[in-house]
C-alpha cells in the first residue's frame, strides 16, 4: 500500500516551487496530497506565476485549502505523515497556540493529537525569527513531537533565516525535510 504524505504549505516564497518536493516525495514512494493555506492558494490561483493546474495534475488529487462541508465526502486519503513546508511564523504561532481557523491549521493541530509523524520546515527572515513568540512556539511544537527543522546558525540543520528581503529560493532545504520524514509505518488496514 502506498504511503500518503500531506504537504501543507504556507504563503512564503518556496511555495512557488512546490513541484520540487512533490516530485522528490513521489520518487521516494509517497502519494502526495497538497493542502495550502488560503493565502498560498491565492498565490497558486490568482498570481500570473500561479500553477494550481500543474499541482493538481502532478499529485492526482484536488488541492485543498478550505474545510469541506459536513455533507461532502473526504476528497483525500488519510495521511501517514505531514510535511509542513514552507512554514511561516504566522502559521507557526497559531499552530503552537492550538488555533485551527484554516484547513491547514486544523490538519496540523489534529496531527499532533493523532500521533502522526510531522516535519516542519520554516521560512522566515531573521527579524521575524527574533520575535519571542517564535522561539516559544518552536519549543512548544518540538515538545509535542514535531520535528521543526530550524538552524539558527548553530549547525542544527534545516532552514537558516535570512536578512529581510534577502532570501534565496535555491537554498531552501527541501531535501533535508524529505530526509527527516520517518520510515513508513505499517500500511493501514
């Protein structure tokens, strides 16, 4: 049985290159389902560089960004693991506070309670990273079992925050996040 990975992406510059982790995860044997925050969905649909059709075709699933109605069936298979990338400081802080006002937040908040393996790869600048809420939220999520891949210049591995307006999409460590995903669990019955 194929393992299902939910790639949950926020509106940060690496969200413009979601085909990269989707293809890499598929090569690793994952069935990838893409969930976007409402702002990331807007980027994928309204921006001239948006590629929602390509993402839908690549995954073979609808790209979700909002809660379904109670009368609607689930459109995606249940996840075996969650990869939250790129993770913004906004979503980080809401997640750590248990807020689930979007589908993306609802899934990752619930994922902790379900005991799903969760890897989070941030993307924010060092000025945002200096806010005290960011440190508290990273600590809180790590204590809950989330693998937050953040390197604050001390060699921890993961994303290294950059100066404001100086990010480099070519250095976003997608492969590090994919390698951090756990070995697959036994297939669901």
